[in-house]
């Protein structure tokens, strides 16, 4: 019997299958049995590529991190630090919005994940290149992660039900329009992210100017 041209199993196929399970059913859906069935292989063969389920989830998380655009932090990119952070934040949030179930794994930090570490390295490098002191650059990277990951944990708008009767004005005098939020989820959630990001960057700009640096200084 001729050998197959491509291996029946590799890390990429496992990560892709695990990512589909996570997206559809959540982290708990990932198991050796489920993955083996989805891939058409025996369960033990997975251990030739990953030792544990946690390693698989870490790889799925890193695959999501790899989708985040880092081009704005390049030495040849003309964007200043504020614009770069804004564009990166939108790219990062977009990647998480497509794969919200993996956010708890990403929230642990980059650990040893190559793509996650590249993100952290790019942000820190760009901030220090723009003149931020290293300690403050570290804080900026942290607060941006807190903000972006927090925005991806859940939807504010979806937290309200599409039922006007649920918000009796006698009990909730200021929630008369809350039942309309669910149908306006994207508008509400994206608007909130933009408002928060602008406020955050405005605050950082004030700190930047207080350090005697030029707000328009390019990353290079």
C-alpha cells in the first residue's frame, strides 16, 4: 500500500480541529476522544504531538494571537505610538471577537506561546522606541491587555433581555429602553469599545506630554 503523501496527523490539524470545538462548544468540549473522532484517528496518536489537553488549548490560543496585526509597530511604519496602539487594539479585539471562547486561556498571559510573546515584545518595543520609560511601557502593555481582553469576555448589550416587561419603571426607572439593547448589540458594544479606547489613549497622551515628549513622535 502506498504511503500517504501527507501525514494523517500533525500539530496544525489538531489545533484547527480543537479551535473549531472551542468556537462551537467552549473549552470543556475539547477532549482526546472528541478530537480523535473529528480527525478520524485513534486517541493515543494525539499524544505524539501534544502531551496534554492544556497544551492543545495553549496552541489554539497562540493561533488566535497570530492573527493580530503587528505591522503598525514596525520600524518603517509612520504611525505614532497612539495611532499604533489604537489600530493594534482594534485588530486584537477583532481576533478575540471571532474566537471569544478562547479568551480565558489568553487571559493567563503569553507564557511560552511564540505568537503571544511576539505581541508583548512588539508593544513594549514600540512604546520604548517612542520614548516611554521601560516601566511605564510595561504598564501600558498590561493595561491595554486588560482593556481588550475584558471587552471580549462578554457583551454588555446581550446582558439585557428583549422584553420590555422585564424592566418595570417602578423598579428600574432608568432602564426604560434596556430591552432594545440586545438588538443593537454590535452598535452598543463597538461604540463602548471605541469610547473606552479613546479615553484610555487620551489619558496616556497627557502622561506622555507630562514626560516632556512629543505626542506626534513616530515610533521610528
